[in-house]
């Protein structure tokens, strides 16, 4: 125990895993007279709030959310965004005057960059990036790519968008890897990986129809909605998945 600025409180110090800097207090203990030991009373609340003043937001206690449900919801939103955009890509190609040969060339370009990005980001996720960092990079790359598709007026823009999403889009791999980390081997892991497959199938069933409906209002509306969904998805993963699923360096940088 070390002294805390508030005279009625004391704390327990700790060291953040992977870092050589001391933590802010992880545990705050209010020492009150016996007449005011009721934790629901105003005296305890005043003591606790005064003691926690100045504590970084990433040290505050957050409600515990089961990461498995978050990952299933995350992959559903991710592939829902993809299914909003991908079925409309041939139409965007035709608007730019591309023929059937270019359709195949775009698909090959995406597949080639997927191989390069998968190897590169795979090594990075084993190091400083971490699994959850890989997931967030996938969201950011896909959002940027679909924003470019929404405003594309040239062949070069479309090609660049496919390169970006190909290099960064490893969300299914990241979610599967994270799921194996938060589940026990055997029946539990198989069950939750099946949940991921079901969420993927359902997202495509909904997203393809929804994308066609949105395109009746504006050709670029599916891409805009997809970008917004990726923003929501990133916030969901950052706020609800345990920080231990990040590497310590990225966790410190984001102050999580």
C-alpha cells in the first residue's frame, strides 16, 4: 500500500504487463468510519469518486462482456458490410466502361494482394500488432477501400481500392484466431467456430438484398453504409474485447 492523495483512501500498485512503467492504482480502498461502511451510502461514493479523480479512463472498471459474442457480432457486421458492396461492383465497373476481361482482372488482383497481405499481416499479428490489432487494420482498410469505391470516377481509383482491401482484409482469419484464444479446445471451440460460419452466411443473405435495396436510392449508398458499419464495428471491438487480446505495445499506444 502507498499513500493516495485522498486522506481516506489507499491503493495497491501494480506493473502493467509488458511495460516497465508503473500502473495507476488498480485497486482503490476507502477506509471509512464504521458508521459509514455502507457501500451504497453517500460518504462511500464521495470517497471513491475523489480517490479516482485523475485516474486514466483505461483504468476504470468496465462491464465484462463475453468476447465470444462480440467476435460473432463483429464478423457478422464485417461481412454484412462486404455483402453490401461486392455484389454491386460489376455495375460500378460497367459505369467506368470496363469489359468482362477487367472483371476477371480485378478479381485476380484482389486475390494476389490477399496472399501478400495475409503473409505480411500474419507475421505482424504474431508480434507488435496482435490479433485484435489485425482485426482493426482489416476494418480500417476495408472502410477506406469502400469509401474510394463510392467516389470512384476512374479505373485507377477502382484498382487502388481493390489493392488496399486485398492487402488489409484479414478479418475472418483474425476473428477465427481470436476465437481459438478465448475458447477451450474441443466441443466449445468447435461450437463457436460454427457460430462464426453461421454469422457469415446470414450476413451475406441479408447484405446482398439490403445492398440492392439501398442502391435504388443512390448508387453509392451501399458503400456509405458499409463505411459507417465498419466504424461501429471498430468501436465495438475496442470497447468490448479484452485488452489482453492486444499486444502490450498497441494497448499502451491506444491507452486501453
